């Protein structure tokens, strides 16, 4: 993965992902909104990926006036959707801080199923 300077932050940049690929956008330092804004600009134009999974966005869709009330449900729904995308061998991106064992097992399973994983780490 190449790193390209943009203003006073760095962002990951890669070529178009192959047919079975997953992009993960991560940064514990960047807020979820920063990662989401980056993904909405970067994924369709640079990676040619339109399927983007984000638990915070799912929560806002389930309960726009109180997304925090459905955080847990949104997280479970995200995992179901990601696993389905893996089974269908779809190109997708996932926004995460990559904390916890769930994502590490999920990424390992994805890799074993023939996906290439690209990590786009945001550094502010």
C-alpha cells in the first residue's frame, strides 16, 4: 500500500482492488465521522468499491433520533452482512478501529476464503 500526503494527514491509497477483495478503513485516532467521510470519497473513486459496511451508519439508519440505543444491534447486523458478502465473494469495505478478536477472526476467515485484504489506516 502506498501512502499519499493530503494536507496535514496521511491516507492509504491503492489501485483498484481485485474481484475478491476487502478494504478495511481503520484508525483509533480518527473519529468515526472522519473515517466515514474518507471512505465515501476514497472507495468509489480510488478502489471502485461501492459496498461499505459501517456499524455507526447502520445504527443511524435503524434509529435516526437515537442511534446509541441500537449500537449493539447494528454491530450484530454488520457482522451478518459482512459474512454474507464474504460467502457471495463480493468486494466490500469495512470501517472499524479493528479492536477486539471478532474482527481479527473475521479478517483471517476472509483471507482463507481467497480475499485480498487492503488496510487503509488514517493518521491524523
